[in-house]
């Protein structure tokens, strides 16, 4: 058994249904042995996911709305592409449904060769137009370096924030009403704020950078309340997750992509990014004691795609080869202009939380709750 897995299960409680533990989530709450993440899954599933005939009917109605709102440039929707399984599957589904999507990719300097090849093969075979946003890498690397010095476990949120801001910008610019997301509730429902916070909180990102950054963020794609309000309320741009309307099975999707598009698997979840692979595979478990695989595997248990025993066996295995880890780390330190000694100092810093910096957590949470309430009433896409 891996050291992390054994330590987690010996030192603390573990959910009797999934594999989340108090060691990786100090805010976890158990009721009769079942954690709050499983109970949240059960509570929100009816308003987030439709399957079978009901899902097909709702998806057909949604697709009709998207076609009716087609832009003058001929696009029905914007699709973010990373080369990963979810975004690639969404792009293929969009074409299968007869939509004409505009693919948008954010190049932040960390694309793996596999990811680049997957994007190229997918868009060529599906005949989808591509718009690429290339970040100012000096600014972006400075922001990433700031998060390492902040000593919070949120080191990958700058990339997610930039992606969301870029998708909204592309939709506004091309007068497209819909953004099709690769998110699917069944396999991405575990939400642990202490693991990763800030995707939608520009105030928090700015605060971290103000304290630890060295270069002004003049061009970094971002959004605050004004952009959020203008995009969602004034322009009425909606983000929809079409995988929540179909019987989505990640393993089946990977086989279909491999056969139809010559798509290539890349290892762990979100490992299409070199930085994410290194950060999730090494920094989080080594510095923070966080194994994000527990969240991913718990989702698969709840969705019925994996048994709990299978998940526990998976946790026993290392999915990040040490030679690859060293190779990735050498590249990361070079790009972020850090020496091995400086990185060792970062790893030795006391851990911190997003709560140690100015943030808009309460406001962001209210927005999430509002969106979930609207979904429960059928007033907002799933």
C-alpha cells in the first residue's frame, strides 16, 4: 500500500461509501459513516444530471435553442479544448448533434506533446475552427510562482481562471450565446475548498500576486463581478454541460475517442498539462498531504463506474513515474526561474489557506448556491 493511502486510513476516518478521509479533507463531516460529499452528490444529482430518454429529450430542446441562437459567423457554441478526455468528447458530441462549435484553446506554456497532438487530430477530423489565446508567459509564470510562495494548495487555479475568462471573451466577441463545458457532475462532483479555491475569485488571485508577485499582470485574462454580470445577465451567455444530459461513462468515452479520432490517453486526470501533472502528482501529496485521486475516484464510485475496492486498489498504485517527475520538475523550475534550493524552501514553508488572503468566498458561494437553486427549478442549464 502506498505510504499516503496507508497513513490516511490509519490516522483518520474514511467514508464507508467512497474513499474520502479526514486526513485529506479536515472539513469532512460523517453521518452514519457516509461523508458530506456523498450526501451532496445525492442531493444535487437530480437537478444536475438527466439520463436515458429524459436526457435525450432535454438535450434535443437545448440543441434547438443553440441552433436558433447561431451567430452571424455561423457558430452555435464555444467549446474549450485541452486535449483531455472530457473536452475532446464534448467537441465530438457537439458535431454529432449537428452543432457548429468554435474551439478555443488557452496556451499557457504547459501543453504536453500528447495534448497538442490530441487537439490537432480532433479538430482536423471533426472540421472545427480553432481560436488560440496565447498567454504572456512572463506574467503567467510570475502568477504561478506567486502561488507557490503563497504556500496554499491552489497552485493550479490561475490556469482555470484564465480559461474561463478566455471562453467568455470568445463568446462575447463572436456573439455566441452558449459555451459548452466538459464538466460533468457525475465524475466531477467532489468539491473541497481547502484543496483548490479561486477559479472564480479574481480578488483572491490579485491578493496572492500582490503579496508575492514581481511583474504586473497587464494582459492576464481575468474576470470579476462586472465581467460576470455583463456576460451572464446582460449578454445572457450560458455555460451548458451536455455530458450531464447523456449516459456518460469516462472509460467508454476514452475507447470511443481512441477509435474515432485516434485520441491518445495521457495518464491521470488533467495530466494533459505538464504543470498540473507535476503539481497534483508531487507538490500536493508531498507538501499538503492531498491526493486528489481520492476525489476523482470517489466520483467514479458514486457514478457507478468503479467499486470502492477497485478505488482503494488504485490508490495503492503510483501513477506518476519518478523519472517523469524529475523531468517535469526540472522544466517547471526552469520556466518559473526557481533554483532547487528556492524550491526546497517553498516546500518547507508552513502551509496556508485562501482564507489567509483577501477573497470573495462568501459571494462566490452564494452564486453557486443560486445557480444550483435555479437548476433545481429548471431555470438554468444543467
